[in-house]
C-alpha cells in the first residue's frame, strides 16, 4: 500500500495528510508535485487541504488544470480510491470528479472549529470500516465550504446514497445549528456515482491521534487502507 | 484587442456577499436598495482576436464554474476596437 499526497502550490495540509499515513498508520506515503504527470506505483490518492494557487479565481479552479490532475482523473476512472480534504474537495468538484461546488460560507466568516459528522454510508473505500450512523468529531477550517448543487443533483445524491458525511448535532440530527457553513442538506462530504472518489470539508488529517484532540479521522484512513490491501 | 468577461453568481445560488453589501448600502442611507449581487469582471487583452469557440470553452471551464456562475463576454464596440 502506497499513498500519493498531491502537493499544489499553496497546499498546506500536505504534511498533515502524509503523517496521518506514515506516522499514524505506519504505511508508505509520498508527495507528488502537481507538475508531475503520473501516479504509477500508488494505490490511493489524497488531495490535501490548503489554498492552492492562493484560491485565485475560485478555490481549486486553477489547480484542477495542473498536469497531475489528468493522471488523477484517469486513476479515478480506473477505480483507484481518490480522497479530497477541504481544498482537495474543492479541486475535485472543480475538476468534475464530484458533482456540485463549494462556495463562500453563508456567514461570510472563515470557520475553524470542531464539528460533528454523521457517517451516512459505509459503501465507500473511506467509510467501509465505519458503521453507518456513527458520529465522528473533527475540525473544519475553511472560508468556502458551503456545498451547493442544483435540486436535481441534490436529489440524486440522496437517492444514490452519495452523501457520505453530514453535519449533525450530538443526537445525530442534521439541524441548522450544526451546519457550520450553510451547506445544502448539511452536506459535509460526498462520493461520486462509482463511489471511489470522496471529498469532504472537515479535516480527518487533523484528527488521527489523541494528541490532536480526536482520533476519529483515523477511522477514515484505516478504511482506505483496507481497500487497497484487498485490491 | 481588449475584451471583458463578466462572471455573476447564478440567481439560484445564494450570494451572501451580495446580501452583506446590500445591508451596508441600506445602512448608509440608500434604504430603497432591494438586491445586490457581487460578481467579477475580468479584462483580457489579446494581440490578435481570440478564436471564439476556444474563448467560450475557457470562460466555461476556467473563468467561471457553470454549477454556480454565468458569464457574459463583452466584445469591444467598433469605436473602442479602433482605439
């Protein structure tokens, strides 16, 4: 098992992601600079958080045209697990690998706080070891994290169980007060139709060790590990 | 040759920035303000006129995100083009 962590100019959670694997899970992980054009030899891809290209134009809008993204696209189409956190989620949406878009938080404020997430499906490489309905705690840190999509896409996401994580309160209800950014339907993370590409705004890479305040993010990375050992 | 691309949030997408600006405009005394939307204007200069199909492709794929935004290309008027 070898995980690729893509580095764009302006990525700033690349080390967090790499260490979640190398130190948290003791598996091999390496950076790939965005100018590279191949992910050969890797079993999974992570697009980390940050501010690729300074968030110029729109978050992720320029990064999606980085040379490595063609390889990421091809790997995704061949079924490789691809995971985007925060800016990585924004890039996956801009690239069309995930439906919808992430826009300015409803409050116009940058939010940086712990949130509760409900796992809505175990049917993705990143949640297969987590029972459906489990509530995870990890931080969000973003200014543009409000998930939007037209009503048809939102209906399809629900119908196909493509919503992977939802912001909830302690009882597991997706109430407005638990929604940090104004996301439609309290959506915190989704997958593609084929289910191998997952994006989420909260940061499991900042919650994989008790020292970080939560270990819940580890469950996501451990799930991912199980996929590639099977593959 | 200079042209402008105007990118605006779709009507169906909430524009919290527009709402905040509207509230500020109202608070500063223009209390009949009803609606404000904030978009962006990109000014592009070319040494020779661009291929329209390619330009549209780039407006759609890079300069705007069709999920949340619409764009309009404003070509220079004949008078401006002669400048």
